[in-house]
C-alpha cells in the first residue's frame, strides 16, 4: 500500500499542521517569516506564515491571531501538541524576514523582517525549542516547502534559485 501525499498550503497570516507523508508550503515570504516546528519522531509538523512581530500593538477588534509572531507561535505549538507531537522533540526552521523596501531607514518600525526574526528567536529560546537552521534577511521574497519525512526545508528565493536547509 502506498501513501498518498498532499501539499498543505499555508496562506498569509495562517497556521497549519499535518503529518507524514504530506508537505507544508507557503509563498509570498517577503518581510514575513515562515516558521516550521516539527517532531521528526512523531512525523508531524506545522507551519506559521507570520506577518508582524507583536500582537500587543494591534487593535483588539477583528484581529487575526495568526498574523503575529507571539500569538501564531502559541497557536502552532498548541496544535502540534494536541495532535501528538512531543514538546521535548520539537525543532524549528525558519525562512523569510527580508527587508523589502528599497530605502535605508533607522526607523525600527519599518524593519519588519528583522523584528519578525528576532521575535521568533525569543519565542524559541523561551520555549527551549532549538532552531536547527534558517535562511533569513536579504531583500528577496521566498517560497518554502517542508518535507516532514526528511525534515528538509526547501527555499526558493526570487531570482536566486533553490536550496535546502
């Protein structure tokens, strides 16, 4: 019997989890960061497409909690643990966080990609989840695909080809 696999597409400001043999994919990572948390023993993984670093600065009405690093991380972690992942086995990979504006600025509020990356690093450290690899920064958009079986994250960077981490 062969397993049929499906590509689970994760939209902007979205969080999804799935199990082997499926793969997770998200496109449109500019200043956004794609965060993958996975348990390679249980063969389960989740992907969050994070737009902004901090939900506390958002208006509370009509708020998509999957848009922000802090709340998307909570949702992703909760979904993985309730689906059978072990927190002790979780590992992380991330990509994105580019500086997409064509001008330099000292205004930290405009450096969204850098702030997203830093927010995720802080959350991973707080939860004792090791960051295995990353492809972050720069000034080009990315598409990522995570293979649960091999734990490889394929990154397609605009005009720069494909690599795996």
